[in-house]
C-alpha cells in the first residue's frame, strides 16, 4: 500500500509540474511588431496600443523599428523569424517593398498580419487599419463646406508607394473631382514634418492664391502650418490626418482647421485582439476596419 501511495503521489506531482509548465508555455507566447518608424507620434501610439493589449492577453511583444527604410524592414523580418514569435504584425514602410518581407514570413511559416498599411503581395492573414479612402473623402467634404465649394487647394502626399498615400489621396481627389475645388499643387513630403515645412515654403513661393492645404498626415500638416504662419498666411485652412497630440493641440489653438482621427492606439489594440483570435484557432476577417472621426475646434 505504501508503495502504491508513493507511485500515486509521484504521478500527481508530475501532473502538477506538467500543467505548470504548459501554463508557463501558454503565457509566454510572443507577438512580433515591425513598425515603419518610431520617429513619428502616430506609430509610437500604435506601438503603445499593441503593448497595452498584449499585456492584457498575456503576450510578450518584440518590437523592431524599420526607420522608414524598406531594406531595414526586410532585415527586421529576417531577424524576427528566429526570435520565436508566434505571429508578426507588420506595419510596412512601403506597400510594394513589403511583399519581400511578407514572403520571408511565409517561407518561415510565420503568420503575418499588416497594420495601417497593406502589403501588395504575399500571404497576409488580415489587415487592420482605418478606411483611408473614407478619411480622404471626409477631409474633402470638410473643405467644401468651409470654403463654400470653391478655392485653390494644395495637397501634401506621403511616402510614394505607401497604401496610406494612395488611399488617402484617392479619397480626397475623388471628392475634389465632384466639387468646384481645384488642386493647384500636389507634392510629396514623405509624412515628415521638416519636409512638410520645406515643401510648403517652396509651394508658397511658386503659387498665387492658396485657400487650403490637405496633408496626408499630421506631421506634414504641422510643417505646412509653420510655413504658412511664417509667410503671414494664417487664413489658409490646414487639414491633417491621424489626430496626433500635437495636431489636436494645433486644432484647439486654431493653427490647423481639422485632422482626421485615425485612433492609432485602438488600431494597435485591435491588431493584437485579431492576432489572439488567430492563434486560438478562430477565424479572422481579411480586413478589420477601425472607425474614423473628424477633429475640429
């Protein structure tokens, strides 16, 4: 009997150890996040959203910054495939070059979801983002209303090849075609505040009357606002996109007319929720939209 009890105790203890190990293993699952740049408040907030929801669900997050360099992004994807992550969230620098990154994940049998910007190829489980076309259209409708459906518009574009650039531009320009607004200049400033300032300064020198500026992100909008203020053109309406803290403050002060709120923290949280669903074997949608809203004074 003593021998029998000893064997039973050994079995029970072994079971507890195995359960403990399996719980530890389940709790130590990792999600990778490759972000286009952390030199932009929008993507810093997106990262915060990912990390917040991951902590809630018991995931560790491995974050790699591509520094707005497609080659760095590819290198990051190669690195993350050997970091024992269970799934990678990819925020592409460029939708075309992101195909190579996605293919690396595919070849490593690592599930990949895209966040905010799409990849134009490879196998992606789901895309989590705002409807950028709808956001661009929202900006057009605001300017039509404020300008009485007439006026000269400058459009500052983001990084060429980015899906955000393409979709925000399409939404805005399709709306302009249906109005009496006129786009008198359209130039790229790569989603960058300093470039937004420089490009806007050059446009001010080359253009006559400007009634409004639509910048495809807030960083460029803030740069454009500074250029307009320096040129004493404070009546020009500036509309941005993303609703970063600096832009919302600028709207409150009257330095910007509006910004389209893309809610990056919620995008990050939603991405982790969808990743968790997939890893639990649940079906996820090809595209999961996050609601937009217009922020005005």
